[in-house]
């Protein structure tokens, strides 16, 4: 009987040791809920199809229309032609810039700079999360945000056919909370920029909004 108890004791010790070694592995194991067939998106995806995208933008009490045309590639470089139409009746501004990885354009003309600063913090702001490819699937997490003491995640929260100023398309809505508000961004696969956004300040006032109101993309897959 004593030998049986001794064997049982050794068995318990061995099982405990194995469990102790294995536990850190299992606690650090994360299961990826994203389907392997999910599409990937990054800033600029689809620009090679040379779409023309017209946006209505509201930023810091400035309202304007930006007509952005992705020009054909030349020597592996691509440029973006932007026409700014201010709502206040100021003259139309034309600016062409070479597209970079982060869509950052500090060296534009003086008259175009205030509007490019607004674009930088609105239409182009998704570069902070998608200069590398991100999954287009419900539940996919695109990045972490630290808002005061709060830790939030930018996550794909809705998927389906949605209506926009330019028409209907299969879209992916990303969102995160900022206080009592939910900031939202909409992506359409194979379009190089987000098609809509609504972002709020912590006090609940609108920080910026934009929406794609006209689209010419005859060669873009899924939209032609």
C-alpha cells in the first residue's frame, strides 16, 4: 500500500511540473479569430487604378471640397492632384503632390497649406494605423489608442453594404470610444483612402468629419 501511495505522489509531482511548464505557454497563446480568407487593406491600396475621389470635409470650423485624382504611375512614382474648393468663396486652389508612404505633405504652397493640414488630420489620418496591411473582417483590431487614462482599440465593428454620398458599396466600419462618443471610420476595399469618418473631441464636440461624395473608379475591382 505504501508503494502505491509513493507512486501516486510521484505522479502528482510530475503532472504538476508539466502543468507549471505548460501554463505560461497557454496563457500567452492568442487565437486569431480573423478568417484566413479575409482581405487586407492599407493606405493607398487601389491607387494604381487611378481613381478620382471628391470629398466634403469639415475640420475646425473650416468646410471645403477636395477633388483628389490619383495620377498614372511614372517611373514607379505616383502623384496626387488635389483641387480645393473652400466654402467661404475664396479662390479654388490646385496642388499636385507626390504620394509618399505616410501621406504627409509639408511642402505645399502657402495658400494650400491650411487645407492640407486639415486633410492631414482627417482623410489622411488613417495612415497612423494602416501604413501596413490590416484585416478587413469584423472583430479585427487595427491598433491601440491611449486617451487620457483610457486604453481603447480601433476595431472593425460592422461589415456590409452601406450607403454613402457617392453611392452604395460593401464597406467596413471601424470605431473606438472617446468618452461618451464613438468615433467611426469607413473603409471600402480597393479604394486608397477611407470613404467617411466622424470623430469627436472628449467634450463631445465634433473634431472633424468627411465623406466621399463623388467617385470615378471605372477600373477598380469590385466597383466597376
